C-alpha cells in the first residue's frame, strides 16, 4: 500500500500516524492510515475486505472504527491526502471511509456499515443504521458483523 501511495502522507516527518498498543509487544507499534480520499485506495481496501471477509465467511455488516483517525503529528497542516492538504480535506475522512464500504457493497448490494463515530445528523448517507433494535435503553447495541444465511 505504501508503494502505491495509498497511505495518508505527511509534509514533514515519518508516515507513521499513531502509536498503537499491541498484545505481547514491549512497546507501541507505529501504524499508518489508508487514504480514504483516494479512489484507488478505497478500491484496494474493499478488494481485501471482500476477499477476506465477504466471500469466505459471508460477513455483510462492518463496524467502521477509526473513522476519525487520531493522526500524528497532532497538527493537520502536516498531513497530505490524495484529495489535498489535511487542513482542507481531513474532515472528509469519515465520509470517505464509509464510501469505501458503500461503493464496494453496492456491487453485491447486501453489505451494511455503521461508523463508530456517527451521531444523529452526522453520519454520511452511505452508512446504514444499526441492525439491532434501537431503543433508549442503554443495552441496545448495533451489530458488529452478520453472516448471510447459508
């Protein structure tokens, strides 16, 4: 992905965007986020989702976490997206990340996605509502993954 230019870049400094704690690793792991504003990167990510989740296991619903990547360095003017500088396009990341799944799932027309950061009036039109019952009770939860019937 890095060689294809599918990660969010930086003007100055390394490509690593966040330190991530990982199990059985003494220190944090450096990670980078894919550039969801890049149509080729979205297609690439969806092809991996389809190949590794949809086709073999029939998983058709996805919880889209990290829709608001906490990128470092902590100033968006350093970030470089396919669509432009971080200050100009950085806030489009949640919608573009959802678009990856919407466009990919439009082909088989059966996948649902729910961004973890969606709030009333904020979710992109490409997202689907939670697939479980929505009530005011604190116990109602959206589906994380659902397999299609055999």
